[in-house]
C-alpha cells in the first residue's frame, strides 16, 4: 500500500516539476473538452428544440378517401369532416416503405353534441395518442398532471377555461389542454380525444342521431397523417401509396419543410462524428506527448526499476500522471464550456427567443451527465495515450533505461 502511495506521489510531483509542459497539456485537453462539452450540450438542445419545432410542421403526406375534402395550411395538413372513410388497417396491409409514422384520425362533425349554443357545429376528432404527431405538439397550455380518461383537448377558438367540465352527448368531459393557433379550421374549433373515448360515445351518438356515422365504426377512419423516414421523398412514397391503395388520394404538405426536417437530422449525425474525431485526435496528441515524456525520463524509470519497482508499478505511475493531467484538463474544459453556454444563452438563444423561436436547453441532470462523461473521457484519453509508451519502456532492463538505450 505504501509503495502505491509513493508511486502516486511521484506521479503528482512529476506534473509539478514541468509546470510549463503540464500547463500546455492541461490547456490542450481543456480546449478539446470544452469544445466537446459545449458541442454535445448545444447539439442535444438544438435536437430537442427542433424536435418540438418540427413536430409542429405536421404531416408530410395525408391519405384520405378519393372524395374527401382536405385543408392545407402553412402549418398543417388536416382532413375536413365528410362521410368518406378508409379501412383502419389499410396502411398495414399495403406495407409501404419510407413511412416513419402514420397517425389515423376520425373526424366527426355534429350539431347535436349539446356543447356550446343550440345547434352549434362541433368537430369531434379522435386520434391515437401513441402515434399522434399533429395534435399534442400544438398544446399551448394544460393541467399540471398527465392526461386521464375523460379528458379532452380543445382548439384555440374554444373559449373554455382549463379544468372546466363540458358535456358531449350527455357525457361529462374535463378540459385538459388547449391548442395554440394553427390556422387550420378543425384544429381551431375541434374537440380532441383518444379514438377509444370517441368510439365509447357511439351509443349516445346513435341515440341522438338515429344512426352510426361511418367514421365511428371500429374498423374505419377518416384518414391517415404520414411522416416520412429520413431519405424518403414525398414523390416516391406518394407513388407507392397510389399504386397500392385504390379509392384514395394522397395530399402532400410542404416539400421544402420535409427536406429541412430530414437534412437537419443528417447534419446532427455528422456533428456527432466530428466530436468523435476530436476525441480521437486528442488521444493521439496525448500519446505523442507522453512518448516524448517517457523517453526523457528513461533514467528515472531505470532507477525505479533498479530499486525494485515492478513493471506494473512503472506503468501505473505514468498512467496516474496522465489521468491526473488530462482529467484536470477535462474539468477545466467543462467549466470553460459552461461559461460558453452562458454566453450563448445571453446572445444567440436570447435573440431566438425574442423573435419567437423557442430554444429548449438540455435538462440539468443530462447536462451533469455530459459533463461527467467529458471529464471521465479526458482521463481515459490520458490513460490510453500514455499506456503504450509506458508499457514499452517498462519492458526494458534497468541498465538499458539508465544508459538511455533500447
């Protein structure tokens, strides 16, 4: 135990003996760690922000019955309420490639819902919460709890406070959330609920209307909203859909926004590759530097071996020196990176927020994990970089090391 403590003490003394060299090593690792830490936090934050932003772009394509009406706005594709329907398993049977997500919807317009004024037209929209990417991203305000059975979401044009109770066909519902302004008619005045809850209203609807609307049949839907996978084009998927599905029409959204969505995903992947290359280049730099350091200290290592130090102890001493130096550089880099993030927050992020572009920072726990990973990664780089020169030197005899041979 005493020998290990002594070798560790020697490693720390070696760092202090060459202050200029140690400072340059720590500074180099600190700069690399700051770039990696800042880059990862910013990329993850940008990815989260754009995931929210792009989720509000709605669907890339919409599949509806041939005679159905559609509404295309700058923000969303939406199906207008009609009696035209599609089979709920239509896309599953077609096996179309290039589709990332498909969100089925049921859109039912009625004047007998008992909501609002007498004979007021209301759009009831059933959606699948697990696949939805056009309704929930537009929620502007909600109750401070998870959504529960009996909860509904109102469009922005519905002036009803959160938490209020409303009646639909004699059944009570709670206003859980409200959407932001979208400019799409059904989203502005609609009442949204999971499809299972809308289908549960069918007996009450049948009692009022004396019939079951076709879109409220369990195996029918009003249409599908589709998000494409990265690399898939609207033209390819649209052609495949029209080739496999009869009696339908495929409506495309903004192809420019689709291209931006897919291009940014590829860009973030490339940025992660650059960060990995930064770590690899730093490890190579540390390896070259410690090769020179070990060569310079061959006599010292030879004397340690001559007085009984084992090969593992020689290697361990050099590794401790490398880990302490590079780990300290990683810690300094993280601190410097946090200062850079504060600078970004007070400049670029503040400007984006002022012009209405939301920016969501990575949460505190994930930021701490990224910081810890950078510090540990810096120490690991030091260990990897110093291992080979330390191991090679430890193989030589004390006599050869003291004379500077081998």
